[in-house]
C-alpha cells in the first residue's frame, strides 16, 4: 500500500520581486513502512514537500495522497482530523506548547484524540523514558535545553503510533549520541510497527538510517536512491 | 467533553502566563463589576426610598376616589358609598390592610400664623402601619379613635405655627354647601417623618370628628388598600374593582403618582444601560488583552493547528480564556460589592445634604438595595457581551494557516 503519493506538485513563493519555485513538478511515491530522507540544501524544497504531505501547505498545482486518500482538496477541519489521527510531526523549531509540561506536551495529541487519562499518562511516561527524559516529565519547555525539547517533540510525534511521521531536521539540536538513540528509535518503530517516516535533513548520520534517500535541488528531485545503493 | 478539558487547561495556564497583564485586567473587571452592582444597589435604594416615601404620602397601593377627586380633592368629590357599607365590603375581603379616610384641603391657624395643609380624617385603628406616621414615635400621642377630638400635626408645622402639644389650633375648610366648616382642636401629638415636607403638609384628625366638622355624614373621600409588594399590586387592584366600581375610580399607586410609577418602570432599563456602559469601557481593555495574547502566541497557535486542533477549537480556547477572566473578575467584583453593602445596609446618613435630597423626594437616609436579580443581570450581561467582544480576536486566531503561523518570527 502506498503511504504517500505526490503527483506533479508545484509551489511558488514570492520573495520581494522574485518568484521562488519551492516545488517544481515534484512526483514521489512512498510505500507503507518506508523510511525516507529528503535531503537538500537550504531552499531546496524539502520542507515545502514535507508540509504539503502533512496537509500544512497547499500546493499551487498537483495532487497529494496520504494512505491513498487525496488530501490537497480537503477542508481545514478535515486536514486537522487527518493530522491528528494519522500523522506525527516533528518541526525544526518551536515544537512545544510553552504552558504545558513535557508529559502534558506528549499527552496533548492523545488528549485531543480522546484517549483516556490513565492510558495516555502511562504511554507518555514510557515514551519519555524511551527518549531519555525520565525525571524531566514535569518540566516546562522553558526549563529544558533545546535537545531535550526536541526529544519531547519526537516523543509526542510517535507516542500515538501514527501511520506516518514527518520530521523536519529532528536532530538539529541534538548531540550525536542522542541523535543515534533517536534514529534507532525511529528505525525500531519503522521495523516493528511499519510506521512510515519521511525526514527532511542535512545530517549524514540521519541519512545513514534511511532505507531511501531523495535528494532535491531548487524544488526538483534530482536523485532517488534506495538503501542498497546507500 | 475531552476537548473542553484540553481547552480549559490551556486557557487557564495561558491566563496566568503574563501575570501582570492578567491582574491589571482582572482589577479593571473587579472594579467595573463592583461599580455596576454597588451603584445599582444605591440607585435601587434611592428609587425604592422615593417610591416608599411617595406611597407613604398617598398612602396605599390601590386607591379608590370619586372620579373628580384627583382634579379637585375637596369635600365636593366624596365617594358616594356610605363608609359603613364600605367597611362591610372591605372587612370581608381579607386584605392585608385597608382604611377609608377623609382627605381635604384646609387651613390651620395658630395664634401666630396660618398655613394651607391637607387635613386627613383617619380611624387610627385602621391606619397603624399604613400611614407614614409611626404612632410610637409621636411626641405626645397619636389619635386614639375615629372620634378623637385632638389633632396630630408635624413637628415642622408646629415650629412654623409656633405651637406645641397641649395648645389649641383652628382648622378651617368648606362643607358641601360651600359654607365655612371650622373647628378648634387641641394639639395632642407631634409626628416626625423621613421626608420633612410631610411634617408641614399633613394634619391628622379623627375620621368621625372630621366628618362632623365638614358636615358630610358617613362619607369619605378615599379608600386605601395595602398589598404585600408595591411592585405587584394587581391582585389587590382586581379585588378592589370587584368590591367597588360604581361611580368611583380605582387606581394603582403607579397611576396615582405617575412620576414615581414611571421611575420604577424605567429603573430596570436604566440598570441595564448602566451595566452596558460600564462593560463598554471594560471591553476595550478586554479586547486589547486578547489581541495581545493572540499576537504573542501566533506560533503556538500554528503548532496546535498543525498537531490536529481544529480552527473551532482555537476559537473556543480564546473565548474560554476571555470568559474565565471575566468569570473570576465577576465573582470577585460581586463579592466586593456585597461586602461593601454590608456595613451600610442600615443606610447612609445624608442629613448633611438632606434639603437637596428632599427636593428630589428622597429621605436623608439612603438604604442600598442589593437585589440578587441585579447581580445576576450584571453577571449574565457581562458574560454575554464578553463572549461577543472576544469573538473578533478569537476568530482571527482561528483563521491562521498553521505553517505560516508556526514559522512567524
């Protein structure tokens, strides 16, 4: 089954007097259980593609399918429901709600989903331990380092076991040891639960965990190589 | 339900994110609410006092007169039903209290001065509690029976006439044949009244004595019926109409004194206007607080939308934040208003400005009247208007595009 399918996506941003082609006729298909890294220099289009797949940004043209359902024509409410139930997000920055503790941030999506308090509390504690934040559950984002905040965001993205996880530079603020731990966790989820990962990154260490690497340049896919080739 | 829990937690935490701003806004709401309720209690008290004093000068919630009595309140316009028959009908009707009286214009003369007054011939047994005169506060004594030969006048009138208890005065009016009807009376008592003008205006004599003086036999000029609540006298009015409707006019007190009746009628509207005016002043601060709160949290709102919260949830969260702030302010403001009223619930002595108050028909003691309905009205109106005032910033927040909001610097 196809987890993600993008057909001929185009997206142009206007920057001052200049039009920037963030996506230039991009087509890509990602199978369920895929572990794909989108690699590109800054402005290459990887974040725009990630946002289009996550229903956060609408392409100017083309079609986006998630779990074989077309999403580029959905309403705001339908997109919110899709993101809530099927997609986990890790953003490059500003990932957490400042007024909630680490545990509450992790619980947030489950709470919106309507998961009972006891169940979500248990899951949140387990996942925070898995990402190495045991003992920091009651800290607020302002009292945590950038790396710790990023790990909370990762924990929140995967805690409800979404079918698709979209991560934008998830290891940007992490040291190498934590990065490895996080990527191993991603791979474990990918291997055991067939969770599909699409990760936008510059980091070669992250790419080494990928089953497939898609390189982009100026909004176009210029290379698409599988794990064997890596 | 689970969304309400999520939104409530976020709203509550966000409320205390900027302590200083929230506390300043809270203080404004508390003071506004206090002003709404406390000032309304004072106004209510003042109007109630005016109405009570006005009714006490009539007195009676429902009154029966000859149709022409209002235009010419003289002995020429008496009720054509004999007083004995009136007593028979009204005693059987089980009113809280009723009385028939003779009320005519007269001139009172002492050896020093004379004054135009209203002579009221009463049966003291029927009038106790109905008239504004407290029998026990009368210097000397009040009348003892309908055929008492004495007269009770106000303290102020006694000063003007330079007379006192035990001295004699002469009362003069006209009989039905337009002949002078006069009689000498001994002053047996001096009454005091909360409205000093009453002390100058009213003179009380026994009903039978007055009827004899005026040569009107068993006739009276007025029947007064007292109900339980001056705001609702419809039952007494209907019952009185059934008892007597031949050649007389039956009126509610609001028709007898249209100024007071109208004032009571517009008071509710005035309270509402007062509440809305204060809220409008408050709403600028409220909307500003919410706009700032939304502006500061654009990225956070974008994040929540990206994670799967729907725009209507964001709308709900901002409105809930506003309503929480208002609810806390309203609760504290209402409590403060109640606490402020408690020490003065027996009245504020305004005797220093009593003459000015009297010109407005108000006694020199202002008793605040804190009504639960006014407190509820203030709270409900502010919550409803607060809801609408919050809609604009909340709607704005709900319309953010997640990715634009989350990347906003």
